């Protein structure tokens, strides 16, 4: 398959890119600093400002991709609210102009706890703007009536092992037998690539965890 990945040089983006490349897919990997993108089989690195809607639309069209993948995080300027609004608008424009489906890296703040209370309410003030921003990006796609999917990680996501042993859930935060909610970035990338290939959660928020 052919994918267009925005945010390919970030912590999660690099692992998604490696997973897709290992599976034999063709990926146009976009980032503000493409020199940070690893030279992998099937990967073409391009320069892209994810906040520039015209540039995003043009780059996606030129790539010949079948699916738009977003691994951007609203941290560039220090104003997460403004960054997320710009990223969301650009992503929505790309989906609207090309008609392509969009699969995005989400945040656990969009999920609920088992008792139904929002995870967002428990986030510290320094994290909440980014979490709200990422959720707002999803809302922008939904508002435009686009074909979207939002994969939220567990409460903790960090570099680790690729075990391919995890659970897939819905909109409720997953926790392991010890009550810890976590997923390695490598296993998250596996779940993300699985969804990119199967499109089994169209128009849904879903999550993965141990």
C-alpha cells in the first residue's frame, strides 16, 4: 500500500514508519526536518510544515497515497491550542481535497475511565492543552464529515519492546493486571499499522494497551 505519514520524525512517527517499511509498504514520510527521517526501504522523505494547509494538500496529492497518516503533536510553537487548530485544519483540508481516509495518532485524554469519567479531567494543567488540542484535531475531521480513525494510546507510551502482545479496546482506558495503563511505542506502531492495512475502525476512537 501507499501511505502519506505526517510527523514521521517524532518518537511515535519513527516507529510507525519503521513498522510500515518492514511490512513492505511505500511511505512518503513528511516532517519539518526530513534529515531526521531514517533511510528505510520504500520510504521517501519530504519536507513539510504540518500547519500549512496548502502545502499539506499539495504534498498528499503528489504522493499518490491511499491513506493519510498523522503522527503530529501540537508542540512546535509552545502554543498547543494554536498548533493543534492549524494541524487539524490542514489535515481536514487534505482529507476534503483528496477524498482520502485519515488515520491519526490520538491521545489517552480522549478516553474514559472504567467508571465512565473522562481521563481528560485527571490530566495535569501542563499536559491538558496538548490533549485538548489533539482531541480537537479529531473533532475537526468529524465536523467535516471525513473518513477518519483515531487510535489513542494507553496513559503511558514510551520506547520499549515490540512484543505484538497487546489488547485492543474501545473508548475506555485499558490497564494491565497490576492496574498500570501503558503501551510501548513499538507495539502501538504495530496496532497503528494493522489499522492502516485493515481499516477496521472507520469513524471510531479506539485504544490499545497491555
